[in-house]
């Protein structure tokens, strides 16, 4: 009888109780969740959805769990494609059933609140992301975070490497993810890796007409008109290396989703912060929408001037006590007179950092640098930075024909590092005195990022500054 019960338990891998999925661990014959889930941020966009599919192609035993709050374009896409994609909602999954969580295109807990219960008992949490680290990030057991234009690119690379076949529908969705986050491969954040991933997806049967169909629906005609108008009207305020955009515009009609447009202006123009003062034609109230990507500009504090509020990175206000011109003048005055802390290394450093091991051969290094589209990289041994190797070092070694020697044989051993709180002027002087083009940013023994001479010059003197030799 005992043997028969054990056999039945092994068959009951999945059961449903109270409309929630419950799994049993058949390995130790005890009741325990074994559900593996893939999640992304609330208000999921195409990059998030595409990256979820990419993870499932790599790990077919994982289930896509999607918040009910998704962006309008994704909602329209799912209306036709949800049958083959097969997604579940958080309400269909029991928190205690989740043992493995894969997070894509996000790691900030505030953007993952619908899934907070999943993290409590999870045995592993894996992150695929392309955004900079933040103080509210989930504590993950594994992080794959790399500076590419779209998170879907990271998954495409692994799918291609493992020679996993993509159906045309799958390749099209992943192409949607890359195109949406790179502006059809036109944003400054687009990398060579994104281009290669797009080429792989096209070869796998991605349909460009389908991609164009859904991306054209990303913005309503009113949003598209507002986007063009704001980019034409924006005034740039330069303060201590920061680029802050302000625009004032009277819209013919109320624009739903205007905050998304302000966010896109910030991205497209490479601004540190962006503010829009909007008024609907014929209406008395004036709206202020602010977005900030830097700790030096607190959007919420500025919105409070008109009894608004929000977060330091996203805020809004509405007033009928001042005209649009008055709000604009006050906004510019506040930004120009605000006391800003000097920019620090942490404000401009690139993160995460591409690194190579000390025993990497020259013949392996050269294609790595080409793939990453960088001219130098830190060399690691036992989690410690032991050198810097650049294209110049590679060229010197190649002329000698030393293709098989490790990078430790021709790297720069005298490693100069900087801390995240050092000022840009101080670091620029250090680079000039030592004739160093890039510096690892470390705190204790941890490598946090890397800062280059061009990064600092672009901040201090504008993007057209000539490199200092």
C-alpha cells in the first residue's frame, strides 16, 4: 500500500487548489512547491515580454507570469497572440509554490510589487537586465546585467549560441522587444550586439511588417504630435555637466499618456532630466510633468512648488493659479538657481563592466572587444582587478605574433582605480597626469563600474569636446 501511494504521489506533479497552481516535490516525496516562473515589471513593454519568451526558450520548464497591468501596445498584441504564448497571472500562482524566479528587463522591487510574494521562499532568483543598478534592486542569486540597448538581446545571444530554433512568431516578438527599446535600432544606447541580435532574428523568420504594425501603435496620433512638438520646443539648461530639458506647449486636445512622451524625450535626447509644461487649448489649468534620471534633480521637489508631488525620478503637478508662461519661467529660474552638488564618478561611470580573466588568450580577446564595441577592459584574477588591457596592447602583441599568450603577459599591471564619490574634475586631473584613458571604479574590493576620459569630458564640456591627450 505504501508503495502504491508513493507511485500516485509521483504522478501528481501538478494540482490545482482554490484556483491556484500547486506543485509537489516528487524528489523527496514531500509537499513542496517546484514551480519556476519568469516575471517582468508591471506595465510590461515589448522588451519585457520578448525577454520572458527568450528565457522560456532557454528553460522550457519555466512559466511566464505576467501582471495584469501591461502597456497598451502589449495588450493589443496579447489579444491576438496569447494562445500560443501561454501566460499566467500572479493570482493563478500560489506564492509558496514558487522555487525559482527569473526576472527580466527589471530588478527594482518597486516595479515588481505584484510578485513580491514570489521572492520569499524562492531558492534561486536570476536577473536578466540592461538597466543600471539601484538601491531598491532585488537580491538575486545570479545576475546577467550587461549594457545593451534591449534586454531581449541578452536572450537572443544565448539562444543563438545554443542553436535553439525559433519559430517565426517567436522571432517576431523578440524583434519587437529589441526594436521598441532601441527606437528601431536608432537610439544612442543601441549597441553592435543589438544589431547582431536583430540580424539573427531576421534570419530566423521575424516579420518586419508585423513589427512595424505594433510599433506604430505604440503612440497615439496625439502622443506622436506631442513628441515632435516637445523635441522642437525643448530648451536645454546646462548645469555642472547636467543637461536638463524644459519645454512648454499648448496641445489642441488632452493627450492621454503625456508622461510617457516626456520620458521618451528624455531618452531620445540623452537628457539627465526633462520637464514639460502643458496646457490644453481653451482650458485654464496648466500641467507640469517631470522625469529625472539623476539624483541631482529632484522632480518631486519641483512639482511641490505647484502643490504637486511624486518621486524624485517622476512627478507631476497641476495648477490654475499661474499661466503656462509663468510656470515655465519659474521652473527655469528654479533649475538655474538650484544648488547642485558637483558631479561624481558614480554619476557617469558605465555599469555593469565587461571584464576578462587573466588567462584569456589574445586570440580570444580580440573578438570579445569587437563584440562589446569597447577599446579596453579590466583584467580579473580571483575577483580582483589586476590589470587593464586595451586595443593598443592587443595591436602590439599581434604585431609580435603573440596570439597564444594570456593577457596577463601584455596588459598594464599598474592599475589606478578611483572611488564612486570622487569628483569628475579630480579624476580628469588624474587621467591627465598619468595619461590614462579609463579607470576602474572600485569600492573596497568590489568593481562597481568603469569611467573613461571621454565620459568625463562629455559631461564637463559637452559631447563635442575633443579628447584630452
